[in-house]
């Protein structure tokens, strides 16, 4: 049984996750002269103003050429550097997918791909730039490690973990222009391949990833007042999944809700459903983008439009609880 660890008592502090990522990247560069930041069609300030000031010879702008960006990272890795690439998620995926597959994953090169502006929860440009398919597309590629931190603290620690890991890593980060609640205390330890239990419960389990983890935690705290005990797992590593934690949640709650800011087809919900169906069939309700493109609007309007709000998560919990109760009654009659 996982223990609730490192969670802050109050979550009213906000921080931009790119500030945390760049803070970690500068610290890494100070310790390791092989760390290099590479970016394409992306504001240099968000790639890291401090990094640019301290290590201008280790900051490379390739322009609007995402395929070249990934190929350059492969070459840098072959030469012994540890490159972190930065560009919009939609273009890393749409224009650099073949290079991620062939040049990084197939050859198992030590490069780190930072997916900037991932998911749909960002208002700047709309559906053309929002990404619904990245988790599904990337977790199908062998050798890729996929990290999905949920706040600034876990982002900083995930950046350190990505640098320490020898091999290709995907680091999935949200909208660059917003700050999100800090969930974890500064002593939080990010462990690759391990979920974090941030709320105990045995009635139902919510498995969430990225910035929607905070919403899942909010729902669990609200439902606790109603007498419903919800276990919340922060799935910070999408690949490899923490199979032990997920199957324990399935066996001990008999009902799962997954929460993600991408397409439920092939995403976290798909991964959890695949795992449980083969090992311990259980009720799984997927909260996420329901096979549609995103929309324009404010962050809250987009979440409302796509069904990514706390009330929608709560409704999913009610549904699996009701279905679980019906299932038990049917078993009883037999």
C-alpha cells in the first residue's frame, strides 16, 4: 500500500512549471558541462533566460524546423552531449515524430524531448496547436520513457530524473503562459516508474496525470465529506506505468476513474484499461478528451467544453460507484 507523502498542507501557491524546469536545467548545466538546451520556433525566454545568460554557447536555436531539432539532438547525443529539446508539443509530434522514433528511440540515444504546451488546457491559439494525441502516439514507441509531472516541484525533480536517466525521455509540460498550484513540498522525491498516492481511499481510485491531478485531489477531498473514500494516484510516469500501484488500486477499490488532458483513446485511460483487462478486470471510467479536437477560450472555458472540470470527475466517481454497487448485487444473487 502506497503512503501519502510529500504533499503540502495548503495548495494556494502557484508557479509556472517552465520556471521550475529551467531552474533545474541551469543547476544541471552548472554540474555537467554536457547539458545543452536546443529549441525551435519557441520563445527564448521560456527556454530559459538564465540559461541563455550563463551558457550562451550551450543554447541552440534551430528555427522553425522541428524534425531538424530532434535530429540535431540525436547528433549531439552521439557526440556525448545531453540535449534537452524544446518546442510546441503539436510540432514535436507532427513534424518530429519520425525523428523521435527513428533517431532517438530506435537507436536508444540519450536525448530529452520537452513537449511544451502539451494537452488541450491552454487558450492561446486554439485547436490547431492543442494536442490530444501525444500520449497515445508516443507510448506506442519502444524505448521511450514518458514523464508527466503535475506541478512545479515535480517538474523540477522530473527534469533532474530525466538527465540522470540514460536513454530517450519525453517530458510532458502544460501551457507555458500560466502558473499552476504547487502540490508537493520541496523535499518531494521523483522516482521514475512510480505513482504517488496523494490521497488514501478504498471506495474508488482516481488515476490522474499532469495538471489535472490537482482537480482529482480536490474531488477526493470533497467526496470525503460525503463519506466516499477516494484514493488518488498521481501517475507521473506514463511509460513505464507503475503496474503494481495500479493493480493494487484495482483490487482494493474495484473501481477506477482516469483523468487526463488528452484523448481518452490510447491515452492514460487506454493504458490503464489495457493493464487491468489483462490482469484484474475492473470498472474503468475515463475522463479526458472524448475523441474531438480542442476549442478556443479561456482555460476554464476549455476545461468546461471538454469535460475536464472537477464536477465532471466527481460525476465519473458517482457513476463507477453506482455500477460497482449494481455489480455486487448481481454477484450476491448468484
